[in-house]
C-alpha cells in the first residue's frame, strides 16, 4: 500500500495557516484512508536549507529536511506570506527543475508568485489573495488571473486565494484522490464546509464594494440589503436618495465603486446563498424573497456567478447537516 507524498515548502515569513490548513486536511484524510486499508498520504515539509523558519505569527516551523535533497512528491504545495515577495528564487528554481515529475502543483495565497516565477502559470488561469491579484496580473501578463475565485484548477496546476482557501483546495484534491465521502468526513472533523465552489467570490458583495461617503447613499445600501425583494431599479433607488436617476447612478458608482445594478446583483446573490446554506426554504421561496422573481432567474444568476445551480450549491452544504 503506497501512499502519496505531499510536500509543502517552507521559508521565513511564511503564513502559518497556508501551511497548517492544507496539511491538516491531507493528514486527516490519510488516517481515514489507511483505516479502510487504502493508501493515504505522507506529509513532508522542506525549507531551502533545511533550517527552521519563522512564520508571520512568530511560530517556528521545523522542516523535515532541505529542499534540494527532498524526493519528488506526488503533490507540491507552495504557501504564501510576506516571504514570497522576492519570489523565493531557490524554491522557484527547484520547482522549475522538478515540475515535469510532480503530478500536481498547488499554491496558497501569494505562493502563486513563486509558481509564476517558475514559469508554471504562463498560459493558465490562476488566482491569489484578492489584495495581490492586480500585482500578479501586472507582473505576469501571460497569466489569466481570476481575481474572484476561491481556487482555480487548470490541469495539474492549482492556485488558491488567501489563507483558509488552501483548505478548500486541499479538500478538492482529497476528493479527487479518495472520493467525496472521505473528503466530507475530513470537512466535518475540521468543522468547515465541503466545499466552497472554487469560483465562489473571495468576499461578500458588501465587503467587495465601498461604503458610500454620503448619508443618502449609505442609507440606500442598507435598504438594498434589508429589502432585496423590493424594486431596486435605478429610478426607485434614486427616489429613495432624493436624487435624479442620472445623478444617483453617477454618484453611486463614484462612491461605491460599482454601478447600482451590479451592487444589487451581488447582494441578492449573497443573500440567496446564505438562505440556501442556513434554511430549509424552497428555491422558489428564496428566489422570490431575494428579488429574483422566479427560480429560473435565480438559477441563471448562480450559473453565471458560481458555475453551478442553486440545488447543487445547497447539496454541498446539506450533506454536512448531520454532523460527524
């Protein structure tokens, strides 16, 4: 019974959760698989010189060895953190040399910059922490950067967004290797959802947008969240703000950062997602209460934004309702 080796690179000022989160997923999945007589994972870490590193929170991490002497793994994980700002040339060079023999390569957060330096993201779709997507795209025009995705899988190369999204990606890889049941068992044990769709937005519509500076526009933002089923057209919202539709649309975009219609669509989608996750209400009722009018309209919105229909989105959460 041969296990798959998962190797995670370490370096000074690594984000500790980028390391520990995914490795906990693989370690737990391995325990469950081995208990069933199936091959699990051998989890390893390595730093460029084999010395201990200090993470962003001050915790020292002791690697299993030096990267140059590490065996080529089945799955490589490159975590992120401020320590990636220089591109980690030693790690990037090692990855470049070994890449052809590594079955799966993955990054968490700004670890994508290391894979980019190794030339492994050119011509691929990829993501990173939302705060660094623009920098990744600007420095690497050959990469199709997906700024909203939780994680992106493009062939054997996967990239994930900030910090905890590494857990989502690791669960997806475990599901691929060992099946949904073991991945679900691990998710339950770690008290996380199995699993957020990879193209789910990295943060909420309200966080993604700005809060308007002027009180009438802030009140409109609150009204939208509290009354998604209402008439939220530009004329109706402009009337609430006591502005002309043209003035309102221009001011809203300037202060919030997105047009009113896009903001409304984001809020409605987020509220519908929350109700699918947290309630047993039917899709038709949720569609009506969130302002979609019909289930088909909500279905189209989910497919466009998340790549899956509401029923499938709910299924990913309902399957965990019974607990461990």
